[in-house]
């Protein structure tokens, strides 16, 4: 059953109409780049080799940045380790200089907070289910509301066509009007747990690993399709992705570490590949990572065009932009490859080399204070680094 719901809502000022006008193409709108979570920035102009433009120490953790126009935003844990717990704050910086646009905005003193962008506003969501909208130019709060109940949210909400879609980690999907925070509908989910929401013209997709997914109507929350493995459940955590005409889901069980593509229209299984990281997409390509080997597959015949091997047998593709593939290697480096040939174009060490005995996992985006990622806009690259740094790069 789908129910329209009311919730406590604080509305500040006139707000934004947040129309369904086209979003900027040379921009990274949030975690995994866009509403499809395909990690693809279609109009990116950044290209290696890069030089460091600036670096900011923002605390102990920096989220996947949002980069739009001449600004970059992130959620940070501003606690340097001496406060006895997290201090999650929203940060807005000038993309050229790294200077603050406005004072940092406190979000929560509990773990987990995220940020995304759409229709001219920033949206944050805390682990406890508080969703807020902010003016990116001034940092002014536009509205705030609660998902209600006892949510546990790890991933950011998703903006699509003037509506903000999210789920509460407790078996409920929620749609909010993006400009005002008005609750539009609630819908029951087949599972509880961590799961980002992905959206396209077909509807709202919520998936829990490769164990269950639902397709919901964007306007009403009505269930359009359901897939559910009988007699098996799991906490979710591995992001779903829309790419190459399919919905891609991934399990990370020791006996079933695969990504599976389902036809968006019929729900039929199309193909499956061993994978320990979420696929990323580019024009005519899908990038599959498993045990440190990233393969670029042609989406016409799914043959391998080129491959990259991590020295630590762990790697995930964080961004595909401007003809380049950005890989976060388990050895602590950001490695940039030519999308057509796989040739190495540039690299930069973002973290110290792990100890040889350390177990390095390719991707666990549901773990930690916020979600990881990198961003690009207007010829610049923004990458969180070890120790709470955010580093900006430009053309060398």
C-alpha cells in the first residue's frame, strides 16, 4: 500500500521552484555523479595532466564532493579526533581558490551525513533521517524535514524532476517535493537496510544487493515491478546502477561476488560478471572491477577492450569523465586512464600505501561517516584525501 504522508516540516523563506530544466552537463551532482549512479559526467572538460590548485584540511573525513559551476560542496566530519564523536558539517568552497563561500553548517553529531544537488539547491540527509535543502550561493537553509520513525540512512537522496527520492533504511521509500520539502508519498519496500535510490524515466529503483529490487512509479510510489530471491535476505549496501539499458545489481557474498544486469523493461537477466565493486559507465563502455582488475567492456558485444591491474588486487572506478577513467586503487593512488586505450595518463597519491598485511577491500561505500567519491566541473577535479583533506586539481 502507498500512502501520502504528512511530517514535521520547517520551511524558511520563499524557496526555489527547482524546475525540471536540464541540469548542467559539466558537473558532478552527487555520489556516483547523477540520478542513475553510473559515475559518468557526460560533458566533462577536465583532462590530465593535472596540477594541484589548492588543498583544504576539513577535519577527518570528506564525502563525495558535489561540483557545480564555480563551486564545490561536501559533507565533512569536522572533528579532528578530540571531541569524542563526529561533527558532521556542510561545506561550500569557491572552486578556484578553495576559500569558504559561507560558514560551515552543522548537520548532526551522529555518524553518517551526505549531500547531493538538483534544481538549483543542495540537499543533505543525516543518518537519523533529517533532510534539509540549502541555497548553494549563500548557505541559507530553505527547508528541513524528518523521514519519521527511526531511520538509518547511509546514502544521499536523489533529485529527479523537482522531486527528492530517498529511503529510510527501515523498509520505506519516500518522495519529497524538492522546492519545499512537502511529503508526496511513502511506499513499502521488500527489504530493510542500506540502499541508494536511483531514478530514470521508467521510475524509482530501490535495490538490496542482488537479493531484491523494486521499481516504483515516480508520481505515486505504486509498485510497478518486484524481484525478490525467495527465502534469502540481506542488509544491502551495494549500490544499484542504471547503465547500458539495464539495472545492474551486485552481491558481495563470499560465494556470490557478481554483478548482474537486468533488462529495465522486462526484468529479464541479461548478463553476469564476477565483480567486487560497482560498475561504472561511459559512452559505449561498462567498467567492471574484480580482485583488482578493471576491465573496459564494449557494450555491443561485452568483449574486453583493455584492462588495468592494481598492485594491491583492489580497485574501483570512481568517475568516467571527459574521455578518461578515474580509478581509486587499493594502493592509495588515484589513477587516470585513457578511456579508449587504457593507457595511464596521470596518477596522484591520495593516501599512504597500506601495510602489506592489511586486507584492502575494493569498495565498501556503506561503511564510514559518509559516502566516498570524486568530482569534476569546469575543467577541475576534486578529490578527498587521507586525513580529511580535499584537494583541487586543474590543467597542468
